[in-house]
C-alpha cells in the first residue's frame, strides 16, 4: 500500500486537507509514492497532532504512517509535537499557525458551499411541490423559502 494512502486511512482529515496543503506549498509530491513536507518538521508534528486529536486507533502507532510517508522518525515527531519540558516553547510554531489558518479557511469555504448547495436543493424541491398554483400552498412554500434564506 502506498504510504500516503496509509495516512489518508488513519487520518481522514488529512485526505480532506491534502489539496490545500499542496496548493499552499506545504506538501510537495516528489514521485509516485514520495511526498515531502516542505515546512518545518515541528509544523508537521503539530499538524498531525491537531488533526489526529480525535483519531481512536492507528495501526502501528500514531506516528507510524507519518514517519513512513514523510521519512521523519516518530521519536522526533513525538518530541516536536510536545513542548519537550520547555515551558518557553510557544504553543504553536509560526509555520503551523499559517498552515492552520489556511486549512481552516478552506474548511469554512467548503462548509459554506455545502450549506448553499443544500439550501438550493431544498428550495428546488419546494418549488416542485407547488402544482396547482393554489395561493395557500404558494404562501406556505414562500414562507419556507424565506426561512431557508434567513
């Protein structure tokens, strides 16, 4: 199995985010199954710690698919994801803050598109329900449409 596929299976959110990560220049596709995390190793560890916070089980251990995909040792990733007993270390690196902002913006855009598509389909269905052109039915449908749009 391709290494990146193991990351996609273990971290479904990574699969959803890969497009924006490549677009933003965070991940580079080197060859068929070779990917490179272009930003800092710390941002890699912080990103997967962030998206993996609700993952229940990863075959081989949490860091294993990340290690094999991006060729960075899991011990290093574990240390970079934590503050490593350094109270002065900021909670998030600068690279990760930029990555997180871009990913959250993309997720918000996708959520908005889903809501708009759902509203459109609901309105289309409601309009299809008006058959006889009865004024009472038309008012009822228009009221439902207004609720959807507000």
